[in-house]
């Protein structure tokens, strides 16, 4: 018998490297799989280095700011922030956005960022400036909903934004000079813009002229500029720029005294700055969006908009951006629009923007400010000035919230002019949207619907306590959840929502989570205002995750929670937009909702965390009536999440151990084959091919997922978890090693059959053909059944919990996703492939029977060990199914339900079949391949074999003669 090992000078064992040399395509496979070891694809963006201008400065700017030599001393560096501006507006520049279709509401913005500012020699206060100017458009996609204020007095319009994406039209590199004495900047530079066809880049040369006011106060807040072409070859129309200067040097507040004279009406108790975490400056550190509230008679006989007839719509939102804040004084910019936006690009438009400044009034606990309009910009932005400072502004932080007033920041805007003045408008109130309450730890909540809650829920009545069941505590994270809401009266429509408590008793829910029971910031012992020992007052916000679906917005609710029975009973208020043609009269607040939710016990194994209903107490004929809504949540409790994290860590180790064991068993089989080379031809080629494909297909699928992730990062599970990324690398390397070892097994078995004598080679291949005749139809039939089951499966609209992006986010509320499709065919075929691998010994059993071999081609460690590796996940799944529900199947790493058939019935069937196959292989290798066939059939088969041998001998003698 020939030796089948490749030559090696250092070892008798097979050399993977020599084997790779024999099969060069495996080098490509190795590269393919190691390229897919990362779950995330990082996009590396190299910063755009500064490019020197192609046009000379002296030809275009020397008459505006004379060119001067740079001071080489280190002290010549000047503050770059003195000239920078991020908030601006520009007109023109359509050439740079030729691949973008503009829409109403899009925000145009120019950003000017100095890269360096250095003094020049001489005493003219001239500075050398290198800077970048970027023109951007923020694309808008909006939808509307509404939130009402007090009944009959005012209405709040809420239009939320689905998202913004910035389009950078052009980024110029400019170099030039700034004269501090005149405030003028003149620079030359160029940019590259992709053509309309998207094939080549076109270079544009331009001159930028900026004019900074010498006044360091509110009247010098504007920066005016012009960008124009300097040659006809790359010409573009002149672009006018109007910016808001970020940080003027030595800013002087000019209007503080005027702001204190009139600071609005006293409309309730307010918090002092000492009770605001970080003070006023931290609250307004980022841009704030406020919803505007108008009086019910607004728009009939009185002007509503602060901009009168200059703007064709009545603004519904105000965005506040603080430029300068030093404790109690603040300089800001106000922008008004009919859509809300949380974009990085501030929506600055001179037609709908105000410049304001003011100070905090310690006695009245409110911010008092003066706002000024931007004037004279109609003909040219270069003529724009700040003037008409007849507007007053107030901001305050309410100390007490209620179900109808949940905003932590409110304010007013009004005109001090008389009603006969064309620029006069009625007083506008506004309240913040989505402000974090944790910045206001001294906030209190006033339960104004206690009577209604008592009638609806029977508050205070003793209810029978559930025996042996424990329900979530009101002061824990278990009270937050995501849920699906089914509208029974509207065609079974589904919506997704996130519910979170705002107050438990009279304390902030978040404050309770962070600090636990004890003493708050103010030193007042916590009191949860329990009606009885088991009842707790509680306030919720139910935020719909797809509010563009209909006219109803978020729900604010208050009620009671019984921790002995898990019952949550509340009354709620929801913003509603009525179907009306009158713009300012179709928004109101519906406070007739009754909400009843039942939590499941915290130790329950049910997939449903809670169930409940939301119903309207109105008549069906009422315009505000809404049909019954059924609530269902499959979020998991915190302790379940922690257990799941521990379980996933364990499953990671189990996957690695299983793959390592497979490599060990393959190595032992190679050693067995070296000692029993006469048995090599009797290893089933079909079995080895099946095992080899079982390892290579997951590697290729992982490589496919790498490309999918670049298109949809959220399709990956925990792509931000470094531990799981490291696991993927190790597992794929081990899987690749197992694949190479199986390829070696396949090569040895194939080579052994070629070197056998003619008679034995024909007998072995005949047995292999018979195995193929049985297995191929069997596998194909099973695949067709899997396809038919998938094809005939009725598509159903389902709601499921989306995957968190990192393992530490597992127990936080996550988004709900909806789908209306049947499971993909590829998923069912992958599960069927796992079933084929579970029965990988079937071809060998058939081969032993057809060849009637009594040799031992397989090591006991190989067929027994690999069967153990394949069957252990099913045994583990039986155990896991008793501890975890189906709602967590997406987090299963070991015994993954996408890679095999897993259920109680399938697990038992596969375990029984696996043990049966191991036992049959043992019998065949001990007593012969047909030992389990009755003797009568064995003798007939043996007789036929003797006849065949005699005929073959006679034919051989004939050929010799």
C-alpha cells in the first residue's frame, strides 16, 4: 500500500503549508475568510489638506487688503475663533448642487473655518488667514402631528422631522489677509466639484470677500460676504453670504436694562438656577426646539406671526441657539419655521430669524431678553443690519409639571409696539420639545386627574395579591418597555411605541434609577406618595416611533401601579389633529383615554412581558373618538437581560470549544488513517464532501454578510462589541483549520481509491455510486419539501423587537420593526443543511452496508466525537428552552436557530437519530457492514458476491490467455 502523506523533513504529520502549495485556490480562500473577520466596516475619512490657491492674491485682493509679509515669531499666532462662523445663509450657488434636487424647507448654510491666523510685519493690524469655506444644504423629510395646550386658550402645533442629511456642495480652500482696523477679509482659492454626469471633477477659482463689523455687540452680530468667480473658464454666479458671528472679541451687552423693564407675566412657580444642573448655560448648550402656542383668536382679527406678512406661513416652531453664555447672561439666535429639526445645520434665514440677548432675573427666576429683527436684506444680503429691537423674550423653568404641561422649559415672545403698528403681533407662548428632565432634579409633579383615576381604577381598594408571583418594582428599569399597539377599529393597523415613566410619586423616575431610595439633591427624603402600601402614583410618556402614520401624537398619562398584582391603570392625554381646513383651529388635546396594562411576573417564562388596552371614553360619534387599542410588549426584564449576557458569554466559549474539538477529532482521524492505511478506500467520499461543505459554507456566508453590513450596518448583531468581534475572528480561524483538515481527509481517501487494484477499486466505487443513488434523491426530496413549506407559508404582518447595536444595550428599550413577508427561503435551506450535517454518518452507514466491509475506516473519536459536537447543541437547546422564551432567539449564538432545526420535537428526534447512527457505525466496524441485516438476506448477498468474484476471475484468466 502506497503512502499518501506529502513529503516532509520535520514531521510525519501532514503539512498544511505543503498542502496549500498543492492547491493554490486555498490561498484565495484563506484571504477571503480572514478578510471577513470583522463585524463592522470602518469608513476611514482622511482630512482634506489645505491646497494653495492657483490664482495670485495681488491681482484680485491687493486693493482691498494689501498683502504683507508674515511675522515669523511664535507670538504671531492669532485666535482662529475670532473669524469663524458656522451659522449662516447663502443665496445662489446652484452650480455646486447640480446633482441635488432642492425642496421646500431645505436649509442652506455656509461654514467658514480659519485654519490659521498669523500677524504680519508692520503696524497696520493685518493678518494672514488660511481658511475653508463649505457650502451645504440640509435635506428635509418632515411629517406633522400636534400637541395642545390648555383647552380653549391656546394651541400648540408639533411637526416632527424624520431626518436630515447634509449635502456638501463645495469646499473652498482660501488664502488671504484680514484687516482688523477695517474688518475686511479678502481671500482667493479654489474647489473641485463633481460634474452633473458624475464622471469628472471640475475646478472653480474664486474670490471671497467678508466684512466683519467693528461693533462688538448685538448690532455687530452679522458677517456679510460675497463669493465670486475670478475667471471665465470656470465661472459661476456670485454667491451672497450672511452669517452670524460666533464669538466677537470683548462682546458688550447693550440691551440688558431694556430686558429687565418688561419680563412677561407671572404664570406660576419657577425653579432658580441653583436647582438646574449645570445652570442655564448647560441647558442651552445645544440648540433647542420649542413648539409655539397661539391664542384661539389668532389669525382672525390679529396678527400671529412675529414677521407679519413678510412670511407666507405661520411658524409652528422656534429653534434657539446660544452663541455666548457666561452664567446669567446669554446671547442667542432664534429661528422660526413650520418644521422642527434637530439637525447640526441651524436653520438660519434672515426673513425668519431674530438676534437676542438678555440676562437672568434672580428675583423672578426667569430669563429676560430683547430680540431684534434683521432688516434691509431684500435687495442684497450685503445691506443687512440688526435693528427694530422691539421684541421681548422670557424663559423660565417651571417647578411643577402636570399631565397637560410637561415641558421643563417654557417662555413667551411679544412685541412692545401698539396694535396699530404693522409689525405688532399677539403674545406667543412656547414650550420645549424632548428636553431631558434630569437637569431639573427639583421638579415636582402635580397629579390633577386623581378623581378620574380613582373611578377608573378603583384606587385604594384592596385587591387580592397574586400568590407566589413577584412583579416589577415601580422604581426600577423594568417599568420601561417598548410595545406594539394594534388599532382594532382601523383595519388592525400596527404602531410601535416606547413607554417610560417620568415621575414615580413626586420624584423623577431617572433620579430614582441613578440614586436609588434615599435623599435627593435638596436633602428632602424621598416620598413616593403611595395611596396604600402596594399602590404607587406614576406618570408615563408613551412615544410612538412612527408618528407620521396618523394625526395622533404622543400620550402623557398618570395613574397608579400595584406592585402586588402588576396592574398599571392610568388616564392619558394625547395630541390630536382634527380633519379641518382651518389651519389654526384643528389642533386639540384628547384627555379621555383609559389605559390598563397587566405586567407578567418577573420570573415568568412567557414571551409576553405585558398586555393591555387603551380605550377612549368618548362616544363613537365624537370627532376625538379613537378605537380600542391593544397593547403587547415582548421586552425583557433587567434580570433576564443580565442572565442573557452571561449566557451569550458562555455560548461564545461553547462555540469555540466545539470548533476546537472538531479539529482535534479530525487530527485523531488522520492519525488513525496513518496506522490503518488499508482502510482508507472504505471511507465514504459522500460523507467527507458533506462535512467539508458544512464548514466552507458558513465561511462564505460570513463573507457575504460583510458586504451586507456595508449597506446596512444595523443588520449585524452587536457589531460594536469588541469581545464578540474577537470571538468571530478566533471562530473563523478555527473553522478554516477544520476545513483544511477535512480537505486533507478527502484527498487521502480519493488518492487511496486510485491506487487500489482494479477489482477492489471497482467494488468500492460501485458501493459509492449506490450511496449516491440513495442519498441524493433523499437530500433533494428534503430540500423540495423545505421549499414547498416556505412557499406555502402565509405571509403575516408581524412586529418584533429590533436588535440592540451593542451587548451593553441589551436590556435598554430598543426599536420595534415591522415586516410583511414570509421568512426567506435561504433561512429554511440553511436549517435543512444543518439537519443534513446532523446525519453526516448516513452515507458511511450505507457505504459499509453496500461494500460489506469489516474494516475500521473511522476512528471512534471521529464518528463519536463529531456526533457529540453536532448533538450537544440540541441537548443544550432543550435545556435553554426551559429558561428563555422565543423572544430572545435572535441572541442565541450557540445552537443558533437559523442554522438548524431546533424545537422540542426536532431536538429529541435528532438526538435519537444521532445516537442510533453512532451505534450502527460501531456495530458495522465490529461485526461487519451488514451485521444488522437478517442472516437470510446476508447469505443471499454473500452468494451473489461469490458468483461475481468467480466471473471476474474467469474473465481475468481469459485475458491472460
